[in-house]
C-alpha cells in the first residue's frame, strides 16, 4: 500500500515540477499565466526565478517527504489556487478539456496530505 502513495506523490511531483521549471525555461509564459489567471501583472524574469526557486525548495521537500505537513500542505494549496483560479475555463468545458485534469490531481494532492503520515516509502524524517 505504501508504494501506491509514493507513486501518487511522485506523479504529482512530476506535474508540479514541470509547472515550476516553466518559470525558469520560459519566464514570459509563466508571467502571462500569472497575469491571466491570478490577475498579477508586471512580473519580470527575476520575480519568476524567485517564485520558481521557492517552489523548487518546496517540491524538493515534497519529493522526499520532508516536513510533510508543510510541504504536502504547500503543494495542496499551490495546486488548489491554480485549479480554482481557472474557473472561467470550466464554464466552457468543451473548449478547454485539459483544465479538467486539475480536479483529479487536486483530489490526489488532498489524499496525499490527509494520508501523509502513512506515506513513508522513500521519505526522510
């Protein structure tokens, strides 16, 4: 059973890592996402690198199960904000079906947070 939670953690990590790396690889795209979905405008590459760096630290802790309440909780909150801020996409579901993939991932983040003490494979204490 423990390996299933670990596989779930690693798959959530994969998605979150790609979103975080976007801030380094294409900071203009990431800034556009912040402007469009979070109404935060004017973020330059430096700010995207700073946000990405903090996210990388959180994801590193999440990857190894370090301070689970904090890191699993931060991943849950980050993804919840992302999912909920995309509400306009859900109003026209057949124009942006991929946005609906955020909901099962949010459920996975919630499950990992609730079961964090049981997720012990490949973790540090």
